[in-house]
C-alpha cells in the first residue's frame, strides 16, 4: 500500500520514486509474489510444485487479466491456488492503488498526498483532487456487480454442485467475469479446458457473465 510516510522513507533510505515507477514496481511485486505462492505444493491439486516459469505466466495473466493459461485452473490448482489466482485477478482488475485505498479505509489510515498523486497517475486524471472519492465509487460499483453476479451464478451452479461449492464457484466466476479475466473452474465439472461451453444453453449463466464482462 502506498501511504505517504516521508520520515520512514528517509529513515530507511528509500528512493523517491515517481508515481509511474511506483505503479510499475507495485504490479511487478504483485506478479512475482503471486508466482511465488503458486509454486508452493499447497497451491497445486496433486501437491507437486509447478515450474516457476509456469507460475509466473499464470500470475502475470491473472494480474493483467488477459485470460491466457498454461493449466486448467479448476483441475490443476488447489483451493489455495485458486484463491491466489482470484485475488490477483481482483487486485489487477481494480488496480492495486484502488485496492490499497480499500485497505486504508478499512483500517482507517489517512491517505496522504503522495498516495493521491499515485492514484491520479493510475486513474489518468489531471489533478489528485477527488481521487479518493473516485476510488470509493469504483469499489462500490464493483461490489454491486460482483455480488449480484455471484448470487445469480451461485443459484445456477447449485444445479451441478453442493451449495457451498456452488457459492464459491459463483463468487470466483463473478469476479473473473467482471474483471474480464477469462479464468474459470468449470474444468472440474465438465473436463479440463471446457470453460463455459457446456453451459452455452443456460440463459442465466451466459447472460450474467456477458453483463459482467461488459460492465
């Protein structure tokens, strides 16, 4: 999280980075952290660690919400690995500065001027004025669409899965769709790399995902 703390930077001799550099470094750290977590045996369904290159590719794809995969997400990764992936998708989709704002608001931490300037850069605004309000609006809109999508998808997935699993699948696919990430867990139900093809006749699933992707 980027919160203004000039004295701490001076104390530790940290470089005075530009907002653009902070954004680039922030995403790089997020990607490599995600890759490190995905290489853990606990992140893989069979308990066998995957290559760091594959983990890095998956983490980059999730964080940058491109949807490119080298493994079927639903069958290759464990619950822990899937949670790592969907967390990367959510942070990458929102932008880590918006996510940092959420954390700051939760812990009631004051967002300093430097953080606001970085947010200005992230949102491509002319002034840092009002960036926190904008971030809050983004968070509220995101919550509305993702929660609504999760409810509908959970209801539909309950036809194929136990209720608890259906809710988890609903949340995962709602976040993935709203962030345009393209990751899915349906390979565990319909076979590896099946995606939503077996559900192409389900109006509620296809329409819900379409609306989430559009918005």
